[in-house]
C-alpha cells in the first residue's frame, strides 16, 4: 500500500533550512511509507471499484476518492464527506482498513475471473460495501437494489449504479495514490513506493504513467535508473561490507517532471524502497540473509520483530538522510545527483513545498 501526500500549491517564503525537529517529524511519517497528509480539499486516496465503462477497457475497476470534503468518483458522482459519515458511520479507520483489502474475490485489474465465485464462497471477501454517493447526492436517483450483495460478489456483477459500491485496495488499479492528485493538477506531489518489487521494474509507477497519459493527458518524466541499478547491486549477497563514501551516498529518491496540458508543470518527489549500501549494520545483515529484502512478498502478513525493524530502520534511513541533505537523488533535467539543498529549480520547488507542508 502506498499513501500519497501533496504540499500546498501556494508559494512559501523559505529562507531558513529545515530544522531538526521538523526533519524528524516528517521522517517519522515517511518511516514506513505511510505518510498521509490531508491538505484541505486537495487530497484523496483512490480505491478500486467496478464500473461498466472501465470493465470494457479491461480495468474492471475505477478510481474512488476519499477526501476531507468529498467522497466518490466520476462514475458515482460525489457527495459531502460529512453526509457520508453521518449516514453510514464511515470514519478514517474504516477508510484505512479498506485500503488494506488486498485480497478479495473481485480485485479490479487483478481479478482472476475463473476464481471469483470460488473465492467469494470461501469467504475471501476483504472488500467493503459503501453507500453509493449517488444515493446521497441525488436522493431521487433510481438505483439497483443491492440486497443480494453476496450473489453479486460471486458472479462479479458490480456496477456504479447499485445502491452500494464495492471498494477494495487502491492497488487493484493504481497502487501509489497519485492519480487523483494529477487530476487536481497539483504542483508538487510526494509519493513513497514501498511495494514488493524484487526485480526493480517499478510496475506501479509505469501503470500510473499509462493511466495518466490515457485518461488525463498528463506525462511524467522520471529518472530512476540509478535507484534501480544501485539497489540490484546491493540486494542479497551483492551487499557490500563497506559503506559507500559520502560522495556516493544514495540515491533512494528522484524528482520527476509532471507535464500537464496547457503548458503547466509540476514536480513529483518519488521515494523508492531501495538499498544504497550505506544502511546500518543490522539492516545490511538482514538483507544478506534474506535476499529479497527490501521487496519481500506482501503475502507475508506476519512480520517477525527483526523483519519489521529492518523495514522501519530502512524507511527512517531513507527519509532522514534525504531531508538532511546527506543523500543525493536523481533529478529530471540533469545527469548530476543532487541533494535536497541544491539550488536547482525542481529541487527548490520540492524543498519549499516540504517546508510549507510540515510547518
């Protein structure tokens, strides 16, 4: 699961460096790749939801938004979050739990049609039925009765025109939570990608690029080749016993350019679960003994204490060194690796947004 945050779009006067307290505060939020900052009405988290138009395109799901002000999607329309909370009892804990519905009889683009009925009958049903926003925003709207919801799950008959809509993990269509932020044409987006990606092929990011180009006309240019090569070199038995020099530290992150239509541009700070060889001793030792680290299967839902600590420590290492300017990162438009303190236009835009976001 990857939850995304966006900083305010307004400019900020930032002449002082980020202080240690704010660095630690922000790093702790990024620690496990679970930083979720709801900024006014601007931020949401897409969830998978079956929609007829999307089904015809082979997606079997659509993007569904939770935000402080509104809940819904283009297909279901939107209703006020306050009304949904009052009418259904929805709360942030439920929304977060829905985001963990990674395995279900209906999994959007990842659905296995031949097994849909079997999984439903075996009660592999971690999805969530939520009142259709159409029913709340358009009280007179005639919708299909959903009293046979179990039968609908067994047969895979899930549509946006029923009284309730079926929600599952956003990873069943777009795993980074960036799509809805692109729809809002945000100027700076911060995303942490901690998916299981042992081959370092960046599948979730590539899927996002495709959806953004097809649906929104948005292009994302991201230089991530050095993150990939450095991590592959240091995974498993390839992990060096020697830490790299300061000049070689990183990269765990990259800044990419977002190209909206009409000439508007934005920036994406993309932080990847990765290895650079300068992690602490017990993180590197764990990686040498478990060669898939830090991309062990998410099917393992019962981490040991050592395993959990290895991932926590890696997340903290990545965030704190990036924000202190100790690690370098790839930046669109230059071959040089730069720190967060560099006087580069892209880096400066991201730095100011981060300072604005934590103050």
